[in-house]
C-alpha cells in the first residue's frame, strides 16, 4: 500500500468524508483485490465519483477540468508518447518551462506519476479529469498519422511472419508492442500504414473502409454511422504496396488483379477481437479494396438494448417466443437486420431448443447455435442448406436472406410444419413485403397462413450530445407532427465538434415498423389485396410507420429533422 494512500485515507476521516471504519474497509478491499485506494472506494460505493473528485480537490489541492472544453498544447502533447498515454490513462495538456500539466484519473498513483515524469523529463502537475474524457482526447489528439514521405523513401518488400495457427493476425494495440512483434518480425512502413488505416477506422467506429485507386492518388474513405467520410488520401506511388499488403493479410492471391476476391482478417485491437471481411474489385485505376469491420464488442445482442419502445419490444418478443411461424425482418443493406435476428435468437436460445442458421457469411458466433456458412461455389446455396437443415430435427431455423422462390417455398413449408423460421428480405417497409413475396412466386394463402410478424427497420444517425442545440420549431414543420399528442416546441440540430469529428452526429439509433399479421391482415393477404389496402388496415390496427417513429425521435431530440425526412418515406 502506498504511503500517499494511507495519508489520503487519514485526510478523508479528518475532513469528514468518511468514518474510520469505512476507510479501514477500503484498505482491506484494496489489499484483497490488489487495486488502488481510489478504485476500492468506488468499488465499495463508499464515495461516488463526484464525491471522490471533490475530496481529491479539497485534500490534494488539485484542479479538475472538462477536457472537451480545453485546448491541448501540442508542445505538451509531444512530451508523452501515445502508447504511454493509453497505458497510464493520462494526457499532457500544457507546458510551462519544465512544469508539465497532465490530466490524470488517479493523482494518488505515485508509480504512474513517477513514470510519466521520467518519460517526459518534466515536473508533473496532475489535473483531474474523467477517464472517458482522457481516452477520447488521446484518440482525438494522437491520430497516429503516418509519415507518408517516410513510407515512400523506406518502403520495400514486405516481410511477414505468420502467427502459429497460420492466420495473418495483427495486434494493433498501441501499448502491446511485444505481442505485435511476435506476429510481425519486420514491421515495415507499409505494414505500419496498413495497421494505421485499420486502427483509425476502428477507433472512429467505422463499419467499412474503402481504399479507392484514383487517377493521381489513392482515396481512403470510412463509413461512419452509415455515411462515407473522406480521409487523408495516399500517394499513387504506394498504391500497389498498400493493396498487396491488405491482400496478403486477407490471404488473397496478390498476383490475381483481374478478378474479384474475398478474404478475412482477424485482429486484436485494444484487447478486443475484431473481424475484418475483405473484398477486392478490379476498377479502372487498379484494385479497390473494401473492408467490412465486425467489432463484436460494439454490438449488443439484447433486444432490450435496442432503444425501442416497450410496445415494439413486447410485439417482437411475443412473436419469437411462438413455437412456429415465419418472422421477417426487412430493410436496406446496413439497416441492422442481421443484428435484430441475432438478438432474437439470443433471446430464445436455451438448451432445450435446436437452433440452426444458414448465413452468407456467418457474422457472429452464438453459443449452442448450429451455424451453416453458405458456399455457392460448392453448391451449398440457401435452398440446398435448408433442405439438409430440415432433416436435422430443428426447432428454430434462421435464414440469412430469402432471395428466390425456392428458398421462400422451403421457408413457408418449414413454418407450417412446426418450425419457427426467421429471415430477412429487401423491401422498403413492412406492408410492401407482402407484394414482394407474391412477386417472388409465393402463394397468397400460404403467405397468410405462415407469417406472424414483419419488422421493417432503419438505423438513423443520432445527434451528438455534446454539440446539439435547440431551435424553435418552424411553423412549416408542424404538420409533420400532427399524430403526436403535442407538437414539439423546439427541435435540435448540430454543427459538429471535436467529440464527433465535426460530423454533428455520433452513433445511430433504431427505428422500426412492426406489422403483426392479425386475422384482418391475413384475410387481405389471402385475397392478394394491394399494398395500400394492407398498409391502411395495419395503421388502423395500431401500426406505427417508420416515418412516425422517426418523427417521435425528432421530437425527443435524438435525431435531426433532416435525418428523419431523408431516412424514411
């Protein structure tokens, strides 16, 4: 136990923050768990984070700041490398002579204070800040920009070492250089550049990376919250090396430049596994690479975490808990359909159910679920896989997508013979799904008999909580809110800030249109009624449309009016 911890404990008693018995309990918990006194106090809930901050300010005389409101001095920033900042959860903010002010989470940690003093060669003045704000500031300030000129001068043939299992796994955890070197013996500048492109995308919560050969340079774009955002381009002179490097990592044939290829990369980023799906495509000025990022830690597979109304969640749960029937989730690519299916399976997954999926590809592994990966080249299509799956005594079947009549027919028959079948389909809304199924060749009376619920969904960009601001609702927009009990007096918009990379949005939120196939709807489907009649009846029975749901989130200040109007019809 550090001397400063003992002294701080005594001062907590002296200043009346805690009793002697409470401090002794904290000491015991600290030793037992081998943690700091600060963590022990918080873990035992003897003090809240705000109370502890107040105690540190009172007893130690340290200042506290909000980092998002602070302009960090670049000269100070250069005193402590990014990997050390992440390791110790600190960031230097200002420099005056040999005195370096550093934002820290725990000024009691003498070992950390001594280590950063040694690294920086300065006298450290600790300043209190929240851990989340420190890590955000580190990611913002240390963007790990690669010196492109150095890459041009130093780049040569890539020399890679395979990991023991034969995969080209990379570990781009900044503070874990030993593990990284175990995988890459010779980390050339091109390797550093490829790692930087991937690491930067994951940090910015991107879902896709686009490496695009252009006439005079190589474009780099990240898809963040559904929108492509231009990044710093790369020089044309290193195009072949960067693309070859990414193809090697994905185990693609670097000599084949005339045909599309698909591959996969597994990385460890900041102590979490991330899967990358890589696709190459021959284009006019070279090969375009698109990397789909599957960061499992950022996805919740719990329906209750979907930020949806209780009514919609209860309708979905009621449908997926049925013993049989057909459940469809619809929407455009990237609308979260697969995540909804996984969350639904996760909700009903238990030892007494045999759940089998057929997917293209399998994106997330689910415990106790038998997942089949489609292989068209080998003849394992959705329809072929389904025929075999139905001989495997399944209770629940999940089909990645219904693409043709054969798959549809098997799905309908399976749902009518005692199986619960979940799948996706591409349509604009829930009522429109009926027309799509009939156009694919489905018999209306069979569709009516098998369907239980259709879920149409979208992912809309959330306004950044840090920089959104209210403005009076214009009279011209009031008619849009006629179905709400009371029109909102103000709406919200955002111009962007450092916390959202000047985008004005950060993260996405789900909206859903849930059409339960009740008896009146079944009758209309069996009669092959038009889309309009089905939608009118569904709304009469209480279905909230995608547009209405989006406008409700506008009124709540979650999304902008423009986002609601652009994202729904």
